C-alpha cells in the first residue's frame, strides 16, 4: 500500500473522533437522531479544522446500510466507498478550480437524477466562496428547492464572500479553531502510535505554529518524522520549523533589557546566518513577548498554550515589568511586520526596531508616585532634574528640550515654548511616546502629574504665574533688564 500522509492516515470517520468541534457535532447528531435533515448546510471556519472531514462523515451517516444514523458502521459498502473516495453518489467539487457557470449548469443537470446506489446524493462543494457571481446565480434555484434525494454541503473559509441569497438558504455551522491542548493531545497520540519520542516543548511549539489548524499541526509533525529520528529534541524542531529556541530568546531578551545593542545585533546575525528570515525572527519575537504579556497579566492556565515548566521560567523574567510594557513591544512588532511586507531592506528595519524595543523595556511600568518628603526640590534645580530624568530614558528628547523655555501657567499645567524656527523640535516632543517619557519624569521630580502644552514663541500670549527657563544665555540678559526697569509682568524668574 502506498504511503499516506499523516493528516489522511489520521482522518476521523466517526463523529466522536472529530476533535474540538463539540457544538457542531451535537447539532448534526440531533438532526440525524430526529431524522430532520436540512437540504443544505454551510460549514465555515479556518482551514484544517475538520469541515470536509465532517461533511464526509455526515455523508456516511446519511447513506449507511444501517439507515440514517448518528453512528455509521464504517464497514458497509457505502461507508467504505465514501471513505475511499469512490462513492458515485457523493460528489466532491473544488470550487477554486471549478468555479464557472458551466460547471454549475452541469451540476444542475445531474441533480435531477436519483442516486445510483445510495439513499442520498450528497454534493460537497469545497471553498464555495470561489464561485463566480454567475455560478452563484445558477446554483440559487437548485439550492432553494432541491430534489428530496439531494443534500448540499458547502464549505468555506470566508463566508463573507458568499451572497446573502445563498447564506439564507443554508443551515450555517461555524467551525472553531482547534484548542491548543486538543492539538497537543492529538500530536502526542500520533507520536506514540508512530513509536517516536518527542519532547513536550516540541508538541507545544508545533501547536503554536499550527494556529488552531489540526491538519497543519499534523503536517508539521510529519516534517519532523521525515528525519527518521526516534527521538525529536527541541533543537531539531526549531531548526526544521524555522523558529528560535527558547533559551536563545531568553538570552536575547536579557540583552535587550541591558540595552546591549552590540551583542543583540551579533545574535541577530547568527539567527540570519542559520537561514532564518527577518519575518521568521519577528514571528518568534511576537510569540515570545505575547507569552511574557500573558504571564505578567494572569495565572497559569493550559488554554494559554504554555507548558507549566515554561510558565515558571517566564514568570521570573516578567516579574519586574508591567504588562503594558510588553503590550507596547507587541505593538511595535506589529508595525514592523507590516513594514517588512511593504518596504525593502528588511534586515535594516529589524535592526533599527531593536532600539525601540530596548527603549520600551527600559520603562519597567507605571512609576509609583513618590511619597511626600520634607524637602521639595528647589526651583533652581527643578528643570535640570527633569531633563536628567528624560536623558536617562531618551537622549534625543533631552536634546530637543534643551532648546525650550518652560513655564507653569497653572500649578499643574506646563507650557514648553520653542523658538519660531523650532517647529520640528516642537512636533517631536508632542509625539505620544515622548510626552509619556516627559510626564513620568515630571511625576518623579514633582510628585504629581502635569498637563503639558507645547507652543511656538509668538504663537499666543500667555499669562504666566511661574517660569522655569532652560539654560539659554542669550535669553537671560533681556529678561533681567526688564526686571530692573520694573515693568515685567513676571513675578519671578528662575536664574539657572
């Protein structure tokens, strides 16, 4: 007998063996038990979750020698013919390659004929959303009022592309992505049957890569089995599946936290030299920071797709961080994924993105509001302290603020005034990430939050109550002269 791929070898032929679709199976079993069989079903859901398999089992249940039954025998001529794909009365049509009106006209002609050897004629139309509008129109009348001996089962991964007139004539059943633990358990069962020892972390890696598709998971496992090894370690799996090993990711995360850009770039080059593409590396980083985000936000649960031993390791790494930090990193990686698809120089984009990730990780989380102490920073040193706090977080923002004058119009409203020729500097400071850094610096120095407003000098006249001026010698002397003349509206000038 010729070799069968794993997903074909392990294809279920009983309703109870179909994994992860309990609601759908219960609906079909109830319909079969009550003998109330709709003339048209629409199975929708992601790829590899059991739509076509369920359609075949339903065809067996309708045409089994035992009668219409929720438990087809699987051994009668009808069941065997359907399992082997040679049943004359069960017609499978791939709508992606038979999408025109001529094919649907031929189907309409054949529908009128009674089954040759079965109880029902079953038409399984896979990827039905690929039919042309003309083909849908030709199918419409037949789908609405088919002969009593015909059952249509339409399957699609994109039900939104089907006309409403088609949707309204079908019983719609949605197939969910297969849960992570269900995929892991099925892979464990297959590995045991194939007499292969496989590490638990490898099973979880395959399940994550499959993203809810059991067929994809079985295909990935088959890639590993093709090496002929009786023991499949994690090191082999990450090489074959183009992933990064967890211990390498942990070490890379440590480099990012320490802002060791040089060693991080060396690690990046090592991964690229192994044959990983920038997209593969970003996908691994997305999964890694997603796991850190989940661990920092919740307690252990198998639904998260992380083994219990790995959860403990990640918990120690995520402990110092607020979950928002990992959320910010994930948003940056999401933007990077889009850039890699649209823009050239993928390697450069990835290297530059490391700077942003390091900056995000430098902020451990929400800073605690400092407790009031007996001393308040002198106004002479106030702005310089703020600048030093900013400098530790982002040197470019520190440089922009050096060119500004700062004043408090209200106790909690800070106005940052730039010269008329500093439009670029003003817009740079107004970026959300820069304002967040400045707000946290003010919170650390003042002990309370401030509302920040950036303006260009001459843009508007401001009634001020207190002024804090950055080091700008050319501005100092004219202000002092106005004070000596006694006609300055400013109650106090900070002499920095």
